[in-house]
C-alpha cells in the first residue's frame, strides 16, 4: 500500500510535468470521446445502409419518421464532439459562441453530403464485387469485408478533414486501423471505385493522391521518404500520386511526394518504387534464386528421393514495357 510520502512524491512529479508541458497545462479542457465518435460512425453506417447493421431498419429508411430522428441524433452528437475537438486545441483566440456556430455549420454541411457519400461507397462496393471472384454478393462485401469498413470510415473522416475539424478525423481512421489493420490517413485524396483486396498492412499517407478504379492488395505502402526533421515537411506533399486504373500488388512500397504512377500501370508485389512510372507500364521484381540442400543423412525413410533440385529461372522478359524495380 502506498504511504503518504509516496503519494506526495507522485503528485509533485505530475505537477512538475504539467507545469513544463503545454499538452498538460489545461486539464479542464475535455477532448472528443472515442466511444461517442465510434457510435456516430455506427449511426451513419446504419443511415447509409439501412437494414444491414441494425434490427431497427425502419429507423434508418428515408422518409420514415424515425429516419428524421436518427439524422438529428447524429447531427447533435457530431456537433457536440466538434465543439470539444475545437476547445481542446487551446487556441488563445477561442470563442465558445463562435465555435458552437462553426460546429453547427460544419455538422449541417456534412449531413447534407451523406447521399453523395452513399453514392461513392456504392461504387466502392461495385468495384470490389467486380474485382473479387471470391465475393458471392454485394451484401457479403458490405457486411463482412474489413477493407470496405476501412474505406467507409475513411470517406466519412475525409469530409470532416476537409472542413478542418481537429482530432475527430484521425480518431476515426485510427479506429479503422485498429479493427481492420488498414491505415488510411483522412487527408489522403482517393477517387471513386476504390478496391482494397484483403487489406492487412495497407498504409496510405496524408498527402497521397489515388485516382479512380485503383486496386490495392495487402501490405502496400504509399509513404514518404524518411528525413531527419519531419516538422519541416508539414503541409508539403510527401506521398505519391497514383493514377487511374492502377493495380498495386502485395507488399509493394511507393515513396515520395514527387513519385507518380501513371494511369493503367501495374506495380508487382514487393517492388520498391521511389521514382515516377510512365502510364501503361508493368513493374516487377525479378524472381530471387531459390536454393535447396538435401538432408538425406537425417531422413528416417530409406525410400525417400533426395535428388530433387530446383533451378532458378534466369530468363529475361522480352516485353519492353516491363521494367524491373532496379532499373
């Protein structure tokens, strides 16, 4: 059990940290509540896709009395969280009245965009259905695909990011990261008919630009080159631009704000790209040589064939539009 002297030392340590760090200097300022933000996402999801995420489908069907109540519930909760987010920024020019008015306007504008967000998400679902032979139905994608959940949350968060709402967009996309393993920064710009296949380990950085009808597999990174002083790169494009109808296969990394992948190009699995790729180009990594050795002296089976050998393929691709990642 802690005695009084131990408690006093702990208190003094916390007090010193609070006095020396601006992050802790205003403990009375509340921040948005993660669980409320998650509930807002769930309500929005039920409004956009009525009947798929709630047993009370009538609450979310347009033109029903309950639908209007649901919209107002989302609007009120979102406005409150936006006010908390703005209040937490410790702005010396903060005005409660002005913040409440701005939060109301942001929330109202966001709610009016829900039908357009629904259209975009339906196009995403269609792209997944047409591109994934394992998908048995669009409903299966909507209910079970983690990649669609990540895209849904990103598209909601991106709208709030564009309205310069602090904290909440990142809370949303990091929640998506936690439940799906897919990290999409809310500041990224992603076009329609976006398809992430499998998805685990995908990272899309803040200043990435992704075109229409892009397909991305698991483990893909759209990242920035690492520099020692990251703060100097704030508000500078650090992440790549991906053109329309591009496919990025598993575990490829594309880095740099000046790197552009041209329309209709294909980037092979494991490629490491730091320079622009022309349109209609396929990029692949040459196969590594696979070596084998026998362990015949340790094998308990007398009839085991230990003569198997694998020859590495050294054939050069004759297609001029194929580049290796080393070129």
